C-alpha cells in the first residue's frame, strides 16, 4: 500500500519532459510543472522570446515565459521523496532502473546498456535501436564467450611467460652465485700464493740486510783502526817536533803519509741503487711466479727482464 502511494506521488513530481524527478521545478499557469533546465531548453528549441507566448508541452495551453514561477512546495516533496528509503528486499533488487525504478527489460544497442521502458521514451534514447533483453542475450552471450576464450588463452600465455621469466631468473641467480664463489675461490688462492711469495721475498731481504750490515760493520771497524793509527802517528810526530834534534832525526815511517789509503771496502756491500733494483726485481719475479702458478704458463725466462736488472742478478749469483 505504501509502495503504491509512493509511486503515485512520484508520478506527480516527475518531469513530463525528462521523465525524472523534478529538479528546480517551475510551474505554469495551467498547473503543470517542469524542470527548469527542461522547460528552458524546450523554449530555446522553439525560439521563443522573453515576451512571446509558448504552449505547455502537456496540455498545449499558452503561457508567457515571464509567468514561470518556482514551485517551492513541489521542490520540498521531491526532496523528501529522494530521502525515502525502500524496504531492504527492494533495495537488494538489481533489475530495476536506478532512474525510474522500472524493471529493466530493454537493451539500447547504441549506448550498450540495459534500460527500462521510460528510458526508451526519454530524449536520451530517442531514435536508438532497442531490443528485448531476451532477443539480444544470445548474441551477447556468444560474444562474451568468445572474449572469455581469448582471455583464457591470454592468461595461459601470460602464465607461461611468468614461468619462463622465473625459471630464467633462478638460472641466472644460480649462475651468478657460482661465478661469485669461483671468483672468491680464485682470489683466496691468489692471496695464499701472494702471502707465501711475500714471506719468501721478505726472507731474502732479511738475509741481504744481514750481509750488507755485517760488511758495513767490518768496514767501519777497519776505518776506526786506521783512524786510531793516524792519531798515534800524529801524536808521535808532534812529540818529536817538541823534543831534541836527535829525537826528531830518528823518526822512521814505514809508510809515507801520502801513501796512506783509507778504504770503505765498497766491494763488500752494494750501493743504494742495487738495493732498489733488488726489491724491484723480487717483485717482478714474484709477479711472474704468480702468473706461472695461476695460468700454468711455461717457465718465465730471465731474458725477458730489463738488462739492468739482469746485470744485478748475475752479479749476485756469481
């Protein structure tokens, strides 16, 4: 009963032009009401001036545009009607037109949507091709089924591509991990070789240091003894010069002063240039040894080294 009353009220406040609830209702002298936008658009289409007469779209009674008046009473009814809530079971229905609350039975081919009979008669769908839903359902079902099959094929294709990418990703990840482990193993091996070579070369330098320092110490002792001898001779000569003529004439030198020679025994220890060459040579040999061990190359020939280094090497091995 209440639903029927609501339908009757809705018919009273429905715009005859757009068949929707009135928006900003304007009433004519004849009593009919229209949406402000609808009646204004109707007058523009009829090219009616402000002072000219037009006729009501419903009863055709003439009216002047200046006589249009806002109908606040109808506007309030429409506002209240919009706030009315239907029963829960009616709210859940999805086969009713949202606009007119009529059953959706037709399909508009141009707009591609389901409409009610009031929508079909509205300005929005005038001249469009409409069909009963049962008539168009089979055609659309076949189209949707075709689209569904294509989508399923695309889904399978996408899933296969995802699987391939994941497989390739895993393969690359494993390959990079293997390469990482290989690089780490190679460098650990090279570090071990370098540490061993370092100890060898440091030992060689230590032995060379001992030999050089020993020779320098011997040379220093010899020079100190020679210096002490010269000092003794100087003291003896000075004493005789201060003594008698007889003591002065009895001086006998085993060696004349001009024949005295002081030596550092340079042949017993190398120059700083040799030490620099030795360190550089040891580094070169260690590097070549590392390459020889790492890549299994043929033994490195000394002839590939600079001639200056060969000279020092041959001098030390003789």
